[in-house]
């Protein structure tokens, strides 16, 4: 057996919902294909169930369709084939208020205060500034920025800007938080701190998270399940349950279990890159 074959990940295992103690399915991608107008097939046959209170990471090389999958889940773009099925039915548009989306860039309005940036989704829903006061304060408290409500984005560090972006996504009290490489641009210490804060707030807030990353270490630390994707076309090639107890702390990073899971996820990621006819590693 060649080294390439040895690293090839197992076929996707879509375990039945009854096998895990997690909550019911909140939203699922069923048979999702996405081909863009220029002919690029970004996703093919994607099937993914997201259960309540899960922390699912989509792990894969650049170009494997992670962002596309997240945007389809959020209803920001439609699939070419297949569907996004929500518990209780309804189209993506009907569930907008239940979804918080965090992009890689904080995308804050530079002319608005921190509080007004967090207010934006509420304003778009017609909530008055006065009525939104408590929700804004609660969201800022969740991310540890209560003292910075009146500050402007230019006064904040990169990590603080990302916290504001997360507070803004939380302002509508979403049931599901979709995060697209939110910490990729941050230094490692800030990233580790935000990892811990994210786990704490997911616990306090009891929401479901789908988190896009190409960091093996981050995905193992945060997730209850890692979904590994390969490119051309974007598809799921492995799923790795992360059975480590929660809540997790920095000591988890020093355990043999963490090391073993990182090796497993890393092997699956390399297998995904080997499976890419154009050589996914070239995109890292
Ligand atoms: N709007 C678009 N039009 C055409 N091609 C796109 C568009 N968005 C993404 N793609 C292509 O689809 C593939 C998947 O992209 P993306 O979902 O951004 O991957 P990832 O987030 O994993 O890096 C890539 O080949 C990318 O170039
Ligand atoms: Mg992306």
C-alpha cells in the first residue's frame, strides 16, 4: 500500500441520529450541489445533519467549498440542487432570525460605536434603539466588552473587533451560529483566548455552532464533531467525533487524547488533499 493510500480517509460515515445523545436535528443539507454561473462546481452531493448544541467544524483545504456550504446553510445563496431542511419546516428565509453569521473579517461600520454596530441586526428588524438597549448590553457582556460600548472600531484591537462581530451575531439570540474562519487573521494568543471565550459563550448561551476552519488544532479543541471536506468537487470525505469531555480548558491541549485526535484529523485532512486531482496542498 502506498503512503498516499495509507492516508486516504475512510468514506463518510453518516451515523443515524439515534446513535448519539445529542439533540434533535436542527438543520440539514440534503443532496446539495452548487455550481456557480462560471461553471465551477463548488459542492457535490453534500449531506450534513446539524444537531442542537453540536459544535461542528468544517475542516478542509482552501477551495473545498466550506464557505459555500456555510452560505447555503445561512440561506445567503441557494443550492443548485438539493435542499436545506430545517426542523419544523420552512425555507431559509423563514429562519433568518435564528441564524447568526460571523465572517472572517469583522466588517464593522467604522463611523458607528460598538453598541451601534451590535444594534445593526436589530435595527434591520425594526427594533427601536431604546428597545434594543438590553439586548445590546447583554451581547456585549457575553463577549466581555461591556466597557467598550461607546468606543469606535478604530480604537479596538483585532481580537476586540472580532468580539464585536460575534456580539452583533448574537444580538438576535440565534439558535445557530455560523462562523467562517473567524479567528484566522488573529495572532495565536488572541486566537486561543477567543477559542475559550467561544466555548464558554456557547455553553452559557446554549446554541449550536458550525465553524469553518483550516486549522486542525482549532477544530479538535473546539468541536464535538469535525467534518473533513475535499475539493474539486467540494464534498465530505470523513467525519471525526470528538469525544473529549466539555467544558474544555487549556489543559485539554496537553492531553494524549488531544494529540491522538489531532493526528487523526491531520491524516484525514492530508487524505483530502491527496484526493484533490489539482493538489489541494497548493492552496494552503
Ligand atoms: N461566487 C463564486 N463564483 C464562482 N466561483 C466561486 C464563487 N464562490 C466560490 N467559488 C469557487 O467555489 C469553490 C469553493 O469556494 P469556497 O466555498 O470559497 O471554498 P473554501 O471556503 O473552502 O475556501 C472554489 O473553487 C471557488 O473558487
Ligand atoms: Mg472560505
